[in-house]
């Protein structure tokens, strides 16, 4: 029997798990008093992963889900959380890793993201699986767009930094 390709929820949840693992690695670096440059490199990787993931959800997933669920409150809240996440990311990108609050900012971002993921799984993913939304087709669109965003990661970083300075 042929294994079914991952659907949109599988792809987005894989991102969630990957970012969770990156935050775990960051906590290990802090615990082991890793040099600022090493912590900064990982924090920037986390910020880029979150930025790309949020763009995928905002551009493709959320509009499709909003239409399928007809529940603006849930989707408005998810989009609002992305706005706050963008601010946390911008603060981290604009701060030196030597700053005494740097690790705390990454920790706050980690907690925020974990809470957002829990809410998304409970309030969005569970409900959308019961809908008629074509999650396979959406997965293909997400995959293509993710590659496009990865190709312009530096521009995304600059955009995120500009958000910090605005």
C-alpha cells in the first residue's frame, strides 16, 4: 500500500516539532554557557524558521482555513499571535547576544511559540481535519512557497529587522 503524502497539517506540525527541537538545543547552549556567537547563530536560525512558518500560514493556510471554518475569531487570534511573535523575533534579531536579556528574550519567544502551537493544534488543526478542505493540495502549495521563502531568507531577515526598528 502506497503511503499518502504529508498533508498541510503534517507539514506545519513538522515545522512546529523542528522549532521545538531548536529551542531545546538553545536551552542546552545556555545551560552549558556556550559562546555568544554560537547562541546567536542558533537564535537567528530559530527566528528564520519561525518567520518562514508564519508567512506560510498567513499567506496560504489561514486564508484557506478561514474560508473552510467560517470562524473569524479563531483565525483573528492566530494572526494576532503571529504579530506578537514577529515583535519577539525582531527584538532578538536587533539585540546583541552579549546583552543580558538576550537569552531571556529567546526563552520568552519559546514559551510564546509553544502556547501558540498548542492553541493551533486544538482550535485549528483538529477542526480543519473534520472539514472538506483539500489538505493535500494545500500541502503542495505550502511546499512550493516554503522553497521560495528559503531562497530569499536574507530578505526576510532584513524585513524582520526593519519591523524591530519601526
